[in-house]
């Protein structure tokens, strides 16, 4: 009898939760905001958004309905977006907004509870211990790795040219750059040699495990969707779940070995680790050292589990994002021969193949090219935040006007409403960058447009690396890595697209990659022709 009451109570509680989920959106103050009608209760505007290129619909709605809009997600859930910089600054910095739990659970099933997962005090704790590993002094030390791997790719492409017997070769920028940045994050992240650029080498254990986890985690399918809501689905013994479990076990074993090695090195630092040895300079070693510092209060230390979760976190966050940026850089430079020539002239004025971080950082046109690529082709085009309590978001400018013509200077938002953070849309907003905002034109950085100075981003007057408490911790790492790769490749080769421009389209699955639609398989690919540059 007691069990029956308990089941009935659980059922009622479940029903109440479900009902609240469906009813809650109708009581949100965001319903007063202007925006597109919802075509379906089940899908909201979701299907149209998925069909269009990332950000395109949001941009059109913002153009049509004003500076802040509401549209709908699944089950008519409220979603708000705005290009208002004061409002975005608030959303990115206020503890009233977090990553949605469902997205975090999805991340955690393949990444563990690392920096991309945690929120609140735990996030502040992890971030405090990890920040020093990503400082300029530390990245300066890693520049050699970025250049060494870039030179390896340069030599591989030169040998492809030699093999072709034709002074030129056709290569796929996506796959080669992905191998390059995997090698870099392996060495700079953990002193782990993936050796992905070595053509004779089959993918090693960690590479294979990582690929399995990454491809399962980033595919949109019913199982992944259900796991986001009900993590128990991750334990059903399907082929996908079994493969994931095996891959996670490999990742955990290698992670534990790496961690044990780093800890032993830190403990025996004075005798064993030379000050400038590679072993002591990778991100994991720096993190372990910071976490073991004697002046760090016990409560502020990360557990071994937390440190281990950073291994897949660095791999996922730091690998495809940077390779995609460089891929888009080669795409943009292929389509803009004048920028390519101007850049090459600047890069060839440096008299070494292995410049320091400061030399790379001090090349003005290289800097403008990188900013412009990261503006027009932001690899992560958007993110979302959920209100964890009711809140009022202040707006700059003249605010917004409701249906009754009343002016508002703030956005009232209810717990559970989602804010879409329009990274790409702000990066290419005409109101900020002018009428040619969608064009790749590095020279625009000669004079920064006034409104761009207010963009609440951590780097480069852009939202590409986000801003606020969850801003990308790896932005310095990524920008210098990007500069080192472009420096090496543009000095050595001239580039052009190997297929017509309209055969390359963008497709987003968290990261926006080029897709080659000239081939029936329509894979992530950027075929380019490389021709050695004769000085
Ligand atoms: C062009 C390259 C990159 C881009 C565009 C990029 C972009 C971003 C963005 C937009 C976020 C915020 C995500 C959100 O909160 O919704 C983020 C967070 C993060 N990124 Fe990056 N990233 C890049 C490279 C890297 C690299 C190289 C690393 C590490 C080696 C890295 C590590 C991280 C981590 C750990 C976070 C979570 C930070 C936190 O929540 O405190 N990223 N990145």
C-alpha cells in the first residue's frame, strides 16, 4: 500500500513538472516582446532556424521587429535575442544566466564535468586554478610547438607538390589543418604526441577514442536528444552507447596516466624537470602545478576527477575551433588575392621561419587578417544562456517599443527563458560595421568603428571568443597558433580554391565548417590548390 502511495505521489509530481514545463512559457513577460509568429506548438521556429544558415533568420527578425525580439523554441518555449550591447554584457556577466542544463548534460556525457560544464562557485574555482596556464608567458613558451607543427605541414604539402610533378597540388585544408591542430593541442596541452600529421601512422588510441566521442557527441539524433533530457538513455546498451563507453574508458585511462606523470614531475621538479623542458610547459602540467601550489587553500583545489575532465575539454574546445578558423582564413585569402599578396609581403619581411610570439603578435596586417577572419567566419556562431531566476536586463540606446506603443528601457525575463547570444550576427551587424559588414576586408581594422568599441567580447572587439565569466579561456593560445600557421603557410604557398566558390557552403554543428557540395558525399572539405611561392 505504502509503495502504491509513493508511486502515485511520484507520478503526480512528474505530471506537475511536465505541466509546468508546458505552461510556464505562457506566463513569461517576454511574450510582450515583438517577434515572428510561431508556426507550430511542437517545433516553434526551430525547424526554420535549422533550415537556414546560422544567424540568418535571427538577423532578418531583428531587422524586421526591432532591437530585441522573442521567438519560440520547442513546445513554444520563449527565446529572446538582441544585438543591444548593454543587454548582452549583462547576460554574459550576470549570475542570473547559465548554460542550459540540457546542453550541459549533453556536454558532460562526452566531456565529463570540466570547465565547459561547470557553473557558479565550481566554475569560479576551476577557472581561478586554470587561468594562469593560459597567460601570455605560458603561450610564449608554446609558440615553438605551433611553428614546428606548421612547418611539418608545409613540408608535407611541398612533397605533395613534388609528387604531382606539376608545380602545384590539390589538398583538403579541412582534414590537414584538423590533424595539425590535434597534434598541437596534444603536445601543448599534455605533451602527448598524437602524430596525426604523420602519414605513415594509423590514428593512435587516444585519437581514435576522441574521434568516437566527438562524432557521437556532435551528431543531432534522437538518442542524443533524449539523453539531454533523460541521462538514463546513455546507459541503454545500444551500439552507440557501448562504443562511447569503450572510448571513454580509453580516454580516462590515458588521462589518468598523464595526470600521474605530471604530478610525479611536479613533486620531483627540482631534481627531475629541467626548467625549460617541454614536460613542464604543457597546459595540464601548468594546471597540476597551480593546483598543487602550497599557498592555494584546500577548498580551492580541484579534485583529480575535475583535472581529468579538462583533458577532453581542451581537446574538444581547442582543436576544431582553431583548425576551422585557419581553414576559413585560407578560404578568404583564396578569394581575395590582393589581401593574400599584401599579407605575404609582410610575412616575408621576417627573416626567420621560427619567429617569437612577440614578432608574430607585432605583424599588423597578419593581425588584421586574423581579426577579419574571426569576425566574418566566427567558428562558434552563437551560444545560449538560460535565466536561472527572474531578471531585468538593462538596455542601452532607446530600448524597445511594445504593441501598445509604450517605450521600455529594459527586458523583463522569467526563470526558464532562453537568451540566444548572437555572436556572428553582432560580428557582422551593419549598424556596427557599415554596409559592407559581410565582406572580408582586413583594411577595415585600420580604423575601428565607434560602436565596435562597446562589443562585450574578451578579444579583438569581437564576440567570437565570447565575453564575461565564461569567455574562452584559450583565446591567446588560439590566436597565436592561428598566426603561426598562417605565417608559415602563406610564406610558402599561393592559394586558390580548387572548386567554384558557390560549391563551398557553411554548415554548423556547434562549429561552422565548410562543406564541399561539388562531390556527392557533401563532406566537410575545403579543396584548395597550393603552389609554392618562388621568392
Ligand atoms: C578560434 C578558436 C576558438 C574559438 C572561436 C573559441 C570560442 C569559444 C567560445 C565562444 C566559448 C564560450 C562558449 C559558451 O560559454 O557558450 C569558449 C569557451 C571555452 N574555450 Fe574556446 N574557442 C577557441 C579556442 C580555444 C582553445 C585553443 C582552447 C583551449 C586550449 C579553448 C578552451 C575553451 C574553454 C575551456 C572554454 C570554457 C570556458 C569557461 O566556460 O570558463 N578554446 N570558446
